[in-house]
């Protein structure tokens, strides 16, 4: 190996370690932030005493701030390491959340959750050990990938589907069309998972395009600016949809479903859109893909969607006018079959 090759290999290794560290930092920060918010809710329920409520408010606000700050290392990680690595580490985050919930919230970890944690850990290990490295992805090729027809087609098709889902999701509030609540159960998790996955397309690509050296240089890098705006807009859309989902669907259904959809889409993007496994050996590629799928399966086992909750309805839907037929009345619903 020549001196230049050795230097490049060392640089790629440092890049991978930095990106992996950022992905892990995002998982730790977001997990702690989420746990703090849950802890604040439990503190608030203990007593209505003013001091207790003040302490609850402090813990909740600190958790929200930490959760928001976790987005910074998340964005950085996607620019440094392959998308499949970031996605698999994101799966492992649920293992840490479950551990924190058991340790600090005293929530019971049953056999299914323990098995899911072990499976997710195994999958993450396989993906990190055998998965793609920065040297497996040619920077110049990735920089041009954004112009490839398949990426433009994927983004265009994905954005059109996202807009259609958002229109259907909000149609009842602004028009005369009304949908059964089962439609809402489908469109909201789909839109949330798709918005997050599409954001990561731009997030991954931005690490391979020219970065402006100064503020005046922004005018010379329109592609970079477009990607930043797209990341912000899709991130805000994802944030809004998560808030809407928490308010209008059972959390045990919405979060696992949206997470599984977004993770599956990111695995698809990694393999077929970015070709992160193209230059890997067949063995490493197979083990890495298996690890990613195993990790996803472990997270679903830890927190499977509680679809049984949908049969009983959800209180949040009682105020959603678009879930009912405006032309129907109580007499119609009581007609003899």
C-alpha cells in the first residue's frame, strides 16, 4: 500500500468513526430526552403540589431541549457514513430507550422485549462489522448520483405521494370530502415515514456536494442551498406529523408503524438508490443486509404495533369531524340490517 493510499484509508477510518459517534450520540441524546419527558409526566401525576409541578416542568423542558439538540449529530452522521449504518444505529436506539425505561421509570421488561433487545443488538453488530464503509462509496460518484434519473425519479415520485397523503389527511378539514377513520390510520403513518425517509435522501447527498466557503458563496452553490431547504422543510413536516399522530392516534400504533415504514424505506434507499453495497463482497453485503433486517425485526419485537387498540377507537378522534360522514345521522346508523 502506497503512502497516499494509507493516508486515504486512515482518513476514511476517521470519517467512519466520527459519523458512527454522531449516530450514537443522536441515539443517546434522543433516548435520554424522551425518557426525561416521560419521567416529567410521571412526576406531574404524583401530586398537584406547586413544587412538584415546577420540577416536572423543568425535567420536561430539559428533555425537549435535549431531544431537539439530538438532531444536530443526526444530520452530521448521515453526511459521513452510509445510510444503512445510521438507520441500523437508529434501530438500536429503541434498545437503549427500553433500558432507560426499565432503570429510571421502573417499567417492566418482559421476555418478548428482552428477546427483541438481543435480536436488535445482534443485527446492529452484524451491520456495523460487515456493513459498507466510506471507502466503499466513491465520493465523486455520489456527488453525481443526485443527477441520475433514478434518484430524480424516486424523489419526484416520493414527493408526489407525500403531497397526496397530506391532502387526503387534511381534506376533511377544508372540503366536503369525508373519510372513514381507517383511512386516517393508514395515511398518517405512511406520510410520517415517507417524509422522514425523503429527508434522509437529501441529508445523505449533501455530504457529497460542494459546501459554500462563506455566506457570499451561497449564491455559487445553489444545489447545496436547495438540499438544506429541503432537509429543513421535510424535517418540519416530519415533526408536525409526529405531533399530529401523537394527538390523534394511539401512540402504541402510530410510533412503531411510522418507524417501521421509515426504516424500511431507508434500507430500500441504501440498497437500490445509493447502491451502498455495490462495491462490497457478496458475503459482507449479505451479512450487512441480514443484520439491518434483523435489527428492524428486533425493534418491532420490542414494541410491536398495538393494532388491537384501533378496534376500540381512540378519544382523540371524537373531535375529528372528517372521520364522520356529514350526511349521516343517528337514525341512519340504527337502520335495520
